[in-house]
């Protein structure tokens, strides 16, 4: 028979979330590792329910999960596509059980540090692969860029490289800081910034900007002393990276497109936002007509034609009315919660901000390790309200979102157990 006690106490558990991160560029293969974690999470919940129920980590994770999941559940009675919304809502439970796996298995600083280091190595591979694609037109797998102004690296025909770096960048930097010196941390950070910029993903640019602001003004870096040589390496590295990035056609094209919005007229702003203004206007109409519980989680595309302008480019008017769909999502986190889950969802979103900024931040600050702060800064950047990114209810982004939340809570639980200085 398999020795379950041995399996339970061994260090193999950190490989599952790491493999999930590794699998992110390769379609739905990440679902396999999430499913395995979810199954083991259910086993842990049954076998150790008494200990888990007393766990502050499980309570924190459950509260955060309910802030997002419960409004989605309450949106079902008025969902425009009940089958699709119900499938999404109940399918999301797999992320909760996968989170329980992480909370019960990754409960030591050692396992957290090893995982953070592994994530850093994965990101480093993504960085090198992206620059190779920029320089020779193909990455290590022979994949071309997503487009002439979007470097996608190992993600190939899916232009989300920059956005996928953001969730894991903070913990990778924190793990490197514990394992190495400031020279390596500085070089890694500059390389990460360069790849985010050449990816052409403006959502990741905004998220990066938000993460830097949170790091500087909310987390007050402790014991961060920079020697003259470190400052010199930082300055030289910044100049080299800036020169390389600014001279890439990808960065120039996306920057020029973004700057057209400064003209101020509707057409310029609409072009600069990648034609998001009609989507945002339609999202507000959905909310105005369904203010309590929205049109249903992931029901945006199905409700879209009923609220869009007659000439909306995202609606195919050549199809019969019953077959028409629109933009897949609102591309704005606040509008997403408002349109799909109504005021109930918006209150849930506000509660997630309160949890992160008011409840979790002091715990991260008091911890001996910066790992919890690394995860939390990334999570704050993702939930930053003035940004446009993937849908929080879509399976692709939800995989990343709930993995990050679970890892953040797990590291906070470890930080809470650490003795204060």
C-alpha cells in the first residue's frame, strides 16, 4: 500500500503548483495539475477537516473566495445564458479545492522559498525566450511573435506574455533576494521589465506601474541598502535595457498607438484603448438594466448584442438575432463585476480590496521573509481598478488568479507564524 503519511509530509507537493505555472503557455494542460491539486485538496479537507477549520489561512482564503464566487452564484437567477454561467460558477469550485491543497501542503517557509525560486527560473526562461523571438523572429520552440508589434514568446499565438509575468514577478524577486545578492536581483528585475515592455501588452504596463507604486509607498522596503556598485549596476543596466527596448519596433508601435489618445477626441481615445470605448459603454448599459446581480458570470458576450449600438463592430449583424454574440468580456475589472454580477459583485470586489490592503498587508509587513509581500503586491496590481485585463471568470485567467490568491494566503500564514524581529 502507498504510505500516505510519507506522501503527505514529503516535499513533492510544491511541484504541482510549479508545474501549473510551467504549463500556462501550453493551452489547457494546466487544468491537469489544477485537477490533481483539487482532488488532493478534497482529500485533505476530509482527512484533516478539524485542523483546517481552525486554520487562519483557510478562513482568509475562504473569505476572499466567497467575495468573488458568491456574487457569481447570486447572478444565476437572472443570467442571460444560465447553462454557461452555471457551468462557470460551479466549475470555479475546483480552484477553491486546489487552494486548500496549497494551504495544507505548502505550510513552511522552506517549501515557499523553493517554489518561489522555481517560479523565478520559469520566468527567466520566458525572458530569454522572448528576447530570442525578438532578435531572430522565432523562439526556442520555433514560434513566431503574435504580431509585428506584440512579442509573445513561448505563448505563441496568444499575446499574454506580459500579463502572465505580473502575477509571479513579485515572489520571484523576493526569492532571489533571499537566495542571492542585489546584483542578480537588479539584473533579473530589469530583464523582467524589458520583456513586459516589448510584449506590447499595455495592461501589463499598467499592472507593472501599479506594482512599483505599491512596493515603494505601501510596503516600505526593509533593510534595503544599496551599495555604490549596486547603484552603478542598476543605472548602467537601466540605460542598456531602456536603449534596447526603445529601439524595438514593437515597443514603439504600441507606445505610438497609446499616445494617440492624448488628442482627446473620441476616435483617438477609442483607437488608443484598442477600441474598448464601445465595450465599456455597453457594459454600463448592462449594469444600468441589471443593477442588482448583473447578466450572469461570463454572460457578457451573450447579453452584449442587446445593449450595443446598432453599428457596434463587435456584433455580427449578418447572423440571426438568436445567434449573435458580442465582445467576450468588458476588459475592465470594475465594469466586469458591475455588468456580470451587479452591485452585489461590486461590493464583493470592494471587500477583496479591503482584505488585501487593510487585513493582509500588515501581516506581510511583519513577516521575516518578503515572499508574502511579493505575492501580495502582484495580487494588488491585478485587482488594481484602473486597468484592463482578462476576465476574472474566464478559465484561463482564473487559473492564474486563484493560484496566486492561494499561494499568497499560504505565504501569509507562514509569515504569521514567524517570530517578529
